[in-house]
């Protein structure tokens, strides 16, 4: 069987080794005679998987002991409201830095919960860049500063995260978590849907300071309280057991390849292949993101005409490339090159881009 060159934005590529192991264990996990999907979430066999996933994530991201690691459901989108419901109290203000559609959506939900303000926005330039840190309106009185570390639609990414933000940072890292080292201790909370860099859709990772966990007002619904899940080790109700199992296997795969430092080098090399094709094209390929804001996860570009965009996508599909259509906000093309996307796939795409230019310029 030939595997596709999978550049989907999410759900996205998973490591072949992880899928092969899951296939092998599908009918009999750990000699139980059952799939992991059939195990009780209260069983010792499942609990071992659950706990190992937490431990591996703590180790890979060097998460301090004063943070909880939660496995929740509802995607990162639920965290847009769940986080302010838990930590934003009356009289407090949350500061949102707008760098794309997902940060806009996070702000919209937070506005329904409490007081917010916009510390910076790149919307007026169609989110082609990350605002310069010196232009951010920061205030130590803010409850938190919310950022989206990588913007899948526009292909931009915060290049540095270790700033003096004046107040705790909250980050939606759905599309670049585990792709590079992160100074977790600088953050009040980090959240990420799994379906890009962590595993399949269905589980959401939340890393949150323990002193934030118990701040929810008494009227907060039970399932929307962080302390509900922290007190029960994310087993208050049935978790997405197969998604957590695959998350654990992906974390093991990352460990075997040098952890986040290994992923960072791997991703730099992959991204360089595609950006080199864009930069050396003489304007035939036109990147959406400004050079100093380019994402190592999502490479966005257009061709000179809409007709060429369509032709490129059609021929790419025929050649076995999947998921290259750009989002309607940007148009053109987008290659999502998350951790599990191989360098071989990126090399194949670079070769295709160069050949397509040669034949159509």
C-alpha cells in the first residue's frame, strides 16, 4: 500500500510507526484479549496508559510540578470559554493579542465571560505577521495575556516566547505544541487540541498552574471546572480512551527522536525545503507570511493567478499530495508540516513545486 503525502491541516498526519503499533494491538492490547477502546477507563491497564501519557508529556515539555496536566474533551475551542470561566473574575481584565482567526474566536468567547481588551492586532494587514513585542500593550494588572502561538490559516508563528509579558501568558498551542522547546514556567496555562501534533482528534491537553485550578466561581458547571478534572486525574467521566492511547504512543515516538529539540531540528529542515522553493521562485510562489513571522508548521503561498492555483492543486492531487488547499481567508495553497510529516514528503513537495514552475512559468 502506498501512503499519501499528507499535508492536511488537522486532523493531520500521524507517525506510521504509531499507526502500525495501534493496528497490531487493535484486537489485543497488553494481552487483555480486548482493544484499548474496549477497556474500562477504571481498569489498571487503561490507567497505566493514561498515567504514562501524563508523565511523558511532563518530561518532554519539562513541566514543573506546580502545574496540572489535564486530558479533556471539546477541543481547543471549548478552552476559549472554559479558561476565562475558571480564572477571569469580576473586575479583572484579560488581554488578547490577535494574530489570526483562532485568536479572534478565543476573544469572542472570553468577551461573553468577562472584561477583555486587545493588546495588539495584525488584522489590518490580513495577519501577515506577528506583532513586534515592543508594540504590545501589556499591563501587569491584566489577569493574563492570551496568544495563539501558531496560526494555521495564515502561516505565521511566534518566533520567541520567553518574554517579560508583565502578567501570566495563556497560549493556544494546538498547532505547534511539541514542535520546539517551550518555557512552560512562563505560562499560566497552555492548551492544545491533539489533532495536529499530539495525536488524533478527541482529546485536548490543558497544562495549567495549580493555583489557577481552584479559582472557578461556585456557579461554574461541574464539567467546566478545572478542579473537577484535576481532583480525579482527568477521569471524572469517561475519557476518550483510544485518543489518549494514541497520544501516549505519539509522545513515545517523539521521545525516541530526540524530544522537542529533535522535533525542532526536524521541523526547521522540513520548512526550509518549502520556503527555499518559494524564495528562489522569483515571485512565482508568493508566501503570505512575512519572512520574520513564518511558521515552521504551516507554509502558505499563492501562485501568480487563480487559474494557476487551481492547476497546481489539481496536479498535486493527481501526484498523491493531500490537503494542500489554502483556507478561503488566504486562498492559494497551504502545506501543513506538523511533527509526523516526514522530510521525505516535504522533499517530494519541493520537487513538485520546482517542476511545476519550470513547466508553467
